[in-house]
C-alpha cells in the first residue's frame, strides 16, 4: 500500500470508530444517572416545603416516560411533518400541557370514532 492510502484508511477507521462510540441507544438512558439539584434555595429556608431528592428523581423519571409515550403517540398520527415538528417543540417546552397537542389528539380521536 502507498503511504497516502494508509493515512486515508487510518483516518476513515478513526472516523468510523468515533461515530460508532458516539451513538447512544434508548436503553442507555436508564443506565445514565438522572440528575436533580441536590440543594435548593427554598430548602435552605423551609425544608418542609421541598420534596426529598429521591422523590424529585422519581418525578423526573415519570416525566421522561410520559414524554416518550407522547412522542410515540405523535409518531403514529397521520399528520404533516411540519405540524409534527411544532408539536414536538411544544412538548419539549411544556411537557405537562400543550393546547396544540390536545387539539390534534382530540381531532384524530374524533376521526377514528366516526
């Protein structure tokens, strides 16, 4: 092999390895540590009003599960990509409640019932 070919081969091998190692799967999320703020300002003044760290971690896990479920629901709906993108952006900004998402889900359930 020519020295130029060896350099190109090594470069491509390095590029492939970095891409392969950089990919994460959905299963890796459970392995990652979910972080919440250990000490809050409010906890310093009135610790009875603040939930313990374990409860906050559990709430965060519940929100992640709910987000995934809603995302799967959006993937099954037959709506345009643009509308789906807007709904995903709304979902990321306000995972608890979005008016636009509720409207789309209600319209699609009405269509399914008819």
